[in-house]
C-alpha cells in the first residue's frame, strides 16, 4: 500500500526526476510488486544510504550523491531480482523439519504431573 502511494506520487513528478532515480523506481516497482523485496527493505536501505552521506561529509554535490545512491540501490535490487529469476540464492522457506524419534515418550513425559492429567477438560 505504501509503495503504491509513493509510486503514484513519483509518477506525477517523473519528468523532474533524474535519470538514475527513474531507473531505480522502475526496478523497485518490479521487485516490490513481485515480492522480491519489501517496501520496508527499500526504506531501510535508503535510510542507510542517506546516513552514509551525512557521516561522510566529502563536500560532493548533493545531486551527485543522490545519483550515486540510486545507482547503488538499482544495482542491489537488479541483482536480487536476477538471483530470483535464475533460481540462485536462498529461496527455501524456513521450516521446522525436526522429527520426533520416540512418540511414546512424548505422550508419557515424566514432566506431566498427575494434576494436569486429571484436569484435561476441553475449553469450549
């Protein structure tokens, strides 16, 4: 939802955006819509990039810095998208694949008190 709002706002003013920002938003639209990255990932990455500028006061032109941020993020998201497309990278869903080796002991645990066994009425 937040991405849609930001994208709509960007589209209204796209003519004023620099070339590198246009390229970034194009790949962002693709990776966010296809769930390769989240909007939150993008905002966190952008904050990190902006913080690196304020920490590294090099006296560079602000426009130059914005272009460099756009280029770095575009490259990052293109790589993530291409990894997803090629099937490389870690796409496995995490799951608990632990098997229970002795189910009898599981049901007859010594830690279950007699009191808890006596009071096993269902909650309606």
